[in-house]
């Protein structure tokens, strides 16, 4: 039903986020234009639409929203609504200077990303892709105890978790069922309540005979996680030098990779630039670590000349298309408590319709609240 009290706001979406979401906006009287191609629109087109006086801009990580775009909307563009939890593509300082709030879709993709992390960890460890390729290429000739390759069990191993925020916690909760030990590192203070609950859960499993051995969870230093883990899963934000007390840009490089066990696996579903890809490829070639699984990259799509594409690494390196959150409910639900689409448009509506007292600093999905305090 059209909201007769709502002004006919103009919206440009750089990507189709689902007809259900756009129907909600149109039913409220909004005029919505959606860029129709699966590839991102050229920046010049985004600037053109912003200059035309649109009220709201729906964006994805693919769109560079910098001073040029934001200045084009100064005085007319009221909100940038990001369809992602990350916002590395948006220049925060310029948004603040232009007094343009931007939103994101944190929380709703937590469970989907966590379970995907666990799945690709197992994919890399048990060598699922090389096995399937043998079958598809009709090269599976006979059964042998250990040839042409062996995978590695996850059960009973030590899993290192770098970053124990929402997704790190969700990952740990899901991995408990594999009867592993956890070594955790976070730049913030340890969260003893969460660790205690996980330890209680593991103790109950052991007492009831669901786990053959007693398991533990411990907070340790970054270096201790790397040295002691069989699998290292990354769940940190991208922080460049000068942006915080513990920069994460190229946190995994030649030096830190050498701290890991030669039998260890690295899994990254956080931000691509956290891993130096050239150093990772070199480490895999040299046998510094056993393997890796990546869903994010320094440059996306992954360039044709990336060292990660080397066919010699194919059996030990799993590469995915930044789709950890690509699950039906997580991506398309119009419920802001469940789906990215719902949270994206709710953040837009909050700003345009003046919810939460009309102050973006009070709006739950606005990221740059500091600009409005």
C-alpha cells in the first residue's frame, strides 16, 4: 500500500537486490531506478544520477563512493545505503564532510558467513575439489589407501580464530561439533563469558561421551595462534596503517605465514587485503603451509594474472567468488532482521523518512554516526 504521507523520493540502485525490496519502496511512493546489468555501472553513470538530484543511492562493494561522487550529491543526496556489511568502497571522511549518512547490513549475514567458512575449511582440508575433478575428468581408475592424495581430518585438531567478533563467535559455535580445540586472538579485550559458555559446552560433550577427548578454548597472542593451530580462520576488519592500534592490512605475509605449521591451512572470509596474495602463493609453492581457502581478494574479480591462479597450486588452494553470504534468506529476505535486502532498504527508509527522531546518529544501520552528533 502506498504511503500517502511519504514524499516521492528518487532512488538509484547500482545493483538489483531483489524485487521484493524494491516493491516495498515503490509501495511507499518511491521512484526507484535499478541498473539492469549484472556488472557494476561505470562511475560516470553513478555521478550523473547523483547530480540529477536523487535522494538515495543503493550501492555495493563494487562501487567506488568517494569525494567525486559525494560532492556531486552535496545538498541533495540524503543517504548512501550499502548492500554489504563492509564499506571499504565508501570514503568515510568525505561522507562526513558532505554530511551524507551511509548505512550497511551488518549482523544478518553472520550465520551464513560462519557456516560457509566452516564448509570451505573442510573443502580444503579433505581435498574435495581434486577428488571431484578426478571423477569428472574420468581419471579415477582405482581405489588406493593414500594415492593420489590424502586429505586431513578436522576432527581433533586445533582451530585458530583471528578476530572474535560476531562472525568469529558464530564460526566457533558451529565448529564445536567437530571436537576441536580453539586458540583465539582479538585486538579487543577477551570476552570471558563467551569462552566460558563454549568451554561448558565442550565439557558437557565430553562428559556425555559425544567427544572422545576433553577440549579447550583459550585466548592467546597472535603469534601463539599461528604457531599452535592446524587451521587458521580470519575474521577481522580491514584496518590500514594509521587507522587503528592493530593494522590488519597484509597481516598475513611472508613473515607471519612462516610462523604457521607446514601442515596448517589458512581460511579467509573477511577482507581480501588482510592477506598478501603474492606472499601466500610463494608460501604455498615452498610448502610453508599446506593449503588455503579464500573467498575474498585484494582485487575483485580476481585478476587473470594473479599468482593465486597458478595451476601448480590448484590442488591446495580453493578460490571462491566472495559469496559467503550468498544464501537465499541472507541475501534476499525483506525482513531487516534476517536479510541484507531488508536491512539495506530499512536503513534507507530510516534516513529519508526521519525515523529515530530524524537524527542519523540514532539510526541503527547508519555507520558514520559521528558526523551527526
